[in-house]
C-alpha cells in the first residue's frame, strides 16, 4: 500500500473515532489503539503506542471538557474525588514497564470491554435518579481506574462513564464532562510517569498529522455531543473495529 494513502486512511479513521468519542466526553484512546493495532504501528512497543495515544487524548478530551463545561454539565465537587485518587495511580501505571504478552493480553481485554460498553451504552442512558457517591467509593474507583489506565495507555473514560451511569451518580452529559476531565488528567499523569522512568518516546513528525485529524474530529464531536450525543451507527462501526483489533491481538498471542 502507498505510504501516503496509508497515512490518509489512518488519519481518516482517527478523525471518525475522535468525533464519536468526543461526542460522549471521551478522548478516544481505546479506539486509537484499536485502529493503530490494525496497521504497521501495531508492531511498535507498548510504550510508543500508549504515549502517542495519550497525546491524542489530551487534545480530544480537552476539547470535550471545554464544550461540556461551557454547556453547564460539569460538577467540580463530583469530579474532584475521582481525580485526586487517579492522578498518583495513573502516574504509577505510566511509570511501570509492561510489555510483550502481558501488555497484549491487557490491551485485548480492554478493547473487548470497550466494545461491549459502547454496544450496551444505550441501556445505560436511562438514568432518572441521581445520587452523589460516597467519597470512599469515588476514591476507590478513581485509584483503580487510574492505575489500570496508566498501564494500558488509555485515559480511563471508557471505564469511568459506565460506572457513573450504572451507579446513577451522574446524568449522561454530566458523566461526559467528568470523564473528559478525568481522561485529560490521567493522560497527562501517564505521560509524566513515562518521562520519569525514561520511557518517553514521542515522535513529533508522526504525531503532527494524527493531532490535526483528532483536533478536527474533536471539535465537531464535542460541540455536537454537548447538545445531542447520539451516534448509534458510527458507534456500531467502532464496535466492529474494536472487536477486530482485539481478535487480531489475541490471534497473535495464540499463534
């Protein structure tokens, strides 16, 4: 395949994924990992993959948080306990060196989980009675999600949003606002952890076209999602990509 066409195809995929994820307050890390794992970039080391995905997360989650916050959906008091607990554990997860079969197994599980949550998210939007989480619960979930996100290379929104909705701790749009901030903070913390352990391997030349693609997609998706946030057709297509990518990873482990 021509290199220029391959780059265009990847950027187009990143653009579509960023539209979908930003519309529900997510940075898109699990989708980016799924897409990249289907390309030549899938052969890169885990540190390379998750660090470049974290940078894309910073761009898209930042845009999503700005739009959802401006629309009045963010609750600072509800977000704070999750954030305080997640920061040190995301840093620790980013600091740890996890590669090879362990990383591929964890990534495959994450992609499968993300596909399931996206497929079933429609059932989780019927939240009628909202309560505040106990601080101990918020700290526990924040720490656990932060640590796992740091290891895998995602921002954690794919895990936090379902928790907020299933526990009836937030409406869908409030959950999106909290998730966006959570993702941004955890992605930054993970990058700092990688830098502290001398694992930072960012390639500016590779990142630039990716950033442009997700920046445009994030602007469209987050602006649309802060008012509507329903994209079932694109979501189902993304589920197929996530499943395909996880099957690819698992087959490489087995064969």
